[in-house]
C-alpha cells in the first residue's frame, strides 16, 4: 500500500474535512475556488496542511488495516518454532504436567477492575480464527491458523483507565536467564486480529509455539508475538519495564519496538 500523499491530484479544495478524507470523496464534494486558493502561496499553505492531515489519517487507517488472511490450502506444512521452544522451568513443568489446568493470566496495572482470568475462562470466551503469515525478523515466514479471544475482549472486561497506553506481556520462559516480555500500544491491542491464541492449526497450542497462551499481533514482526503469556500489565510508560525499550529484544539488540508490517 502506498503511503505517498503527493500522488493525490491537488484538485482545488476550499476545506478538507476528516470525513471527506476518509471517504475519499473530497474532490467531488468540496470542489470550489477563491482568490486565496488561486494564488501560489495560498495553494502551498492549503496543501501543506492537507498533506499533513492526510498523512496522519493514512497512518491511523494503515494501523487499523487487517493483515492478509490465507486459506487452509496455503498453510505451511510445518510451522517452525523459534526462540524458547520449551520453558522447562519447575513451575512451567508443573503446569504442563496438568495440561495447564491451573494456568492463570492476571490483568493488572491501569485497569478499573484488576482480574485474574483462568485458562478455562479464556478458552470459553468467544474466539476468532485466523490464518495468517508469521514473519520473523531472522528471515523466515510461516502460515498458520490461530484461534483465541480477541485481546480487546479481555481489556474491555478489565476496563482501561484513561492514562493507559500500553499492554505489557509477561512470559513464563527465561531467555538467557531473563523472563521474556513484550509490549504493544493500544492501537495494536484493540486491533481485531490481535488475539490471545490457545489453539494452533486446529489443535491445542503446542509447548514449542507458546502453550497454553500466546499473543498473535498480526501487524507486527514475530518477536512481538509473546509466547507462554502469564500476565498482562497495562501501563502508561514503558520506561520502568525491563531496560525501558518495551521488550526483551528491544532492550538487548537494535530490534525496533514498533515492528509493524
Ligand atoms: N515468550 C517468548 N515469546 C516469544 C519468543 C521467545 O523466545 N519467548 N520468541 C519470539 C520470536 S523471535 C518469534 S519469531 C516467535 C516464534 O513463534 P513460534 O515459536 O510459534 O514460531 O515467538 C516470539 N515470542
Ligand atoms: Mo523472530
């Protein structure tokens, strides 16, 4: 999708409303002329504002756009695992030995109703199924089917405070001795394809891919898709989280916090 605004023909517009931009009907609905607009300076002023507005509007529309979804026939025969393939801690192994029956996800921080959801409750929530392509920054991709409730359902249940800005995911695995963590902003958190997946390819999520719960945040690169999720924290700032850059890899490498695709 092109982000260029300068390909838009500068038809004479007197005003440009948000609605007109969204509808793409600005040219036809608002055509008109006046002396100011006819002057070069006037046009420059008008169209610089218009471009800024369009750029902003497009950014917001882009962020809400859906990731491509695929058909069953397009699914990868093997969906490889990456990063931690088995947390293998005493605590995780104890949960795994009981098919994760005791697994819970506390939702804490800037919420009106802090709550602890059980895995059973999460599996009973209305779920979305999506076949998407996972893109790892290391250069491989795989298409898989994911199933679980939209993260927005959980966040709406907890109720976000007005200063809430990010969702931080706490994971059960230690990566080189540190618990993996990741974070996303509220645009991604409320994106319709952002789900807490408990099933993959029509089976319960395997340990290698994040059992019993992993984030799917389909407009982002692979490392944002936190596996082994055992807590969600709503915060206003990422500064106090880990090294302050919002994620395990962001704090240790040059990986970008915003890894939008
Ligand atoms: N908890 C946790 N989540 C994680 C990782 C990890 O090591 N630990 N690796 C990330 C990376 S780099 C990728 S590409 C994906 C891999 O998901 P997969 O194992 O299902 O392929 O998980 C991401 N989420
Ligand atoms: Mo990755």
